[in-house]
């Protein structure tokens, strides 16, 4: 069927834990998305601290806005709501999760020129374990992703292994101590691609991203999806709102339980707000990864 993944792509995802697909987003629509992103970022000049829409960098000011993350962009601009249901993406997710899945979270990570923060090694699963691991993230490159501007790093096959300890000094920190955990990252793949390309990675995949050492912005939008019968082990805030996040299929009140490794993100991180804040206890002295 049109826009679905090929059998070879599904096999590669199952083997490596991720796939990279070029030229998924139409160029005209991509320009709309970039413009919508710019509008949201421009409004950050009116605030001086992070909130439910923005995660601000430490050097942010009203005169020089520096946004690290736009949270739930689909709640603030209909362009992103249109992107959330974009057939060229949705059909690919159906190829992996089936017709029943919901949005767990949405965000745009922005790495500013010569300042964009690195993201240390982690597994998304550590942040939001579910009753089964039919959970993944679609990453959409709004700008070209190059070796210089903060590319994502994936470790092939790591989604089939253990869930590593993401705690530091007894608290969740959202990052792994690679040395202490004896993690093998010798086969890491540096992900690059043209704007409009996408990645799809399993929630258990070990990954990170480099800092932006270029003179250009790097924006990467992420939709995190879970099967409708995959229920978050940390619970839900509101049943009706939970069901409103369904992108495809129907409400399922019978969680599917699978024997999957889990470490709960508790006690909660000392620095709340985003992965950038969570990881500060580990990354504050790092310049590269």
C-alpha cells in the first residue's frame, strides 16, 4: 500500500532498532512547518523561564531568545496537527505498530548554532516504560542534519538488550554512565540526512546526539507513539485525555502484558523540565560526546 514500509525496511527496523528514510516530507509542506516553528520560537522573547510550551537554554534572554525544545507543538499551531496525521508518516508507523496507536509525546529539539546542547546516551524506554514495548519515535529533520550540527547517534541492535541504569547518585538522571555500565558503542551510526527525511527508532534503542558546532540551526521534531494496548507503567493523568491522543484505531482497555525489562524513573530527577535538565548532573562538564 502507498507510503507503507517495505518488507525489507520492516526487517531492518526489527534487526537494528531503527531505519532512516529520505524525502518523506513534501518540500512545500516542509517550508510551512519551518515557518510555523519560527513563529513559535519568536514568541519566546516574551518569557524568561521555561513553561509548558518552551524549554529554554541557560543563556536565553528576552533580547536573545534561545529555545532548546518546543513542547507539544501540535497544541500551539495547526500546521503541526496536520503533520501529526501526515499519511506519509502514519502509514509507516502502521507498518510497525499496526492500526492501533496513540501519541505519547511530541516535541521539537532545537540546537542553536555553536551552542546547541548535546544529549547524552539514553534509552527512551527509561523515561516512559509501558506494559509492552510496541513503542517508537518518529524523528523528522526540519533542517539538514550534518556531522557538524548535532547529528543523532544510534547503536544498532541495542533495542534487544538490557535497560541500562539511568540514575545518578540515587536519582533518575535520564542518562547512562557508559563506562560504569560497560556499554559497547563501537558500532555506533551517526545519522545524517536532508531536511524532510525521517528516522524511526525503537523506544529501547540506545542513542544520543552531538552538540551543534556549526553556524546553522538544527531542528529535529519527534513524535513518540505507542500501541493502544501498551499502557504507561507510570500511570495516566486523565482517562479521556489519554484516549484523545489516539492517532489511529480504537480505545483498548485491556493492556497487553509482555515480559520486557523495566527500570522505573524513580526517584524523580532532581532537575525537572526536559531531558536537558534531567541530564545536567552528568553533562554539565561535557563538551562533546
